[in-house]
C-alpha cells in the first residue's frame, strides 16, 4: 500500500521531468544568457567586455527603437481589441443560430482556416496590397482609382495595412475559446432570461460578457504577448519599412543580432521588450480581474 502511494506521488513528477528539463535548457538558460549578454558588448568575432547599462542607455536614445515602440503600441492595442471583439461577435452569432446543422457548418467554416499556415495568409494579403493587383484593381473597377495606393510602401498606410492583415480576425483559436465559453454557459440560462423578459442584447451584455471574462483574460494575455513577440507578418511584407513606418522592437532585435551581429545590443533590446511584456500582461490581467470582481 505504501509503495503504491509513493508511486502515485512520484509519477506526476516523472512525467513532468522531460518538459521541465527542456524548458530549463531551451528557455530559461537561454533567457539567462541573453540577460547576461545585455550588459556586454558581445559581437561576432570580437572580444566581449562588460559595459554595464550602456546598451540600455543606447536603446532609449535610439530613434529607430523609440519609433518601433510607438508602432508596437498601436499594433498591440489593435491586436488585443480585434482578438477579443471579432471572435466574441462571431461566437455570439453562432450561439444564436437555432438550426444545429447550419450552426455546425458555420463553426467548421471558422475553424478550417486554422489549418492554413500563417505565412500563406500573409503572402495572400501581400498580393492584395500589391499596387498592380488586389485592392487597387477593385478600386479601379468601381471608379475609385483616386483611392489607390502603394499600400505597403507608403508611410501613411503601411502600418494600417499590417494591422488590417487577416481581417475579419474571426477564424482560429480565439473563436473556439469564445464558442466553448458560451457553450459552457448553456442555452438554458439564455432561455430563462428571455422568459423573464430580457432581450438578446441584454443577455449578451449582462450575462454572457461577465461570465466570459476568464476567457477574455486568457485571450488578452495571449494576443498581447503574441503581438509583442511576433514579427512574421512585418518581416514578410515590409521588412520594417518604409523607413521606420512598420518597424517593431522584435524585428529590430532580429536585424541587430543577425544582420549587424551585435548580440549584446540585441539582447538589451530583447530584455527591454520582455520587461514591457511582463508589465503590460500583469496590468491587463489586473484590470480585467477587477472588472470580473465587480461583475461577480
């Protein structure tokens, strides 16, 4: 009996051990190395020296880095809003479809795009923004040729073109999370509220949204971290240009590390970005937790 009890206690740790070891080697050790490098002038083929806060001071005097942070704020706010609003709207519309067969088909339609690699979607949008094809052809066809632009090479439109990529932002994991949350609430609660005289909009605002806050918190966290740490769309579509119009910290860090081979300065940019991610994540979750407590 004692042997069985001991085995039950130790078994979970044995299963977790490979994941913990992998995290330690490939995440935490690498993170610690990056933090150490941030305080050095580490550069490919050169002797490394400790430089203290020099890299961090340089970062906050770097015009490109400051501009990239402004762009990042705009992108992150847009990303968080679109990641919550559009999937929630789609999930609500599916919830109110009474025909189960039609509802099932709509769900499949929203989920299938998850199977398409993100880079494929990005390249499709890059084609749509091509000044010789896509949106410009549509505008020409309906007589609005005055609105045609070189979308990705115009400093006034490039950032908004990046933000708009992927519209309507419904398909994927966030829709599934919202849809699952609404299904967990069940239709019985909705039907009871309707019998009591509530309208559909009142049910959404007073019942669904307050009870969906745990899902909203998770989505906000994931989308915020994703928007700060990812640069795939920008790297594939504009490379951060024109000028600094679409540059973000993650892309600058990549360019400094693997273009200029200045690993010390790149590490400092990464550390600053990591600190900002942690602070924003904690603040956003705290704000949403307070809202959830008020609704409770």
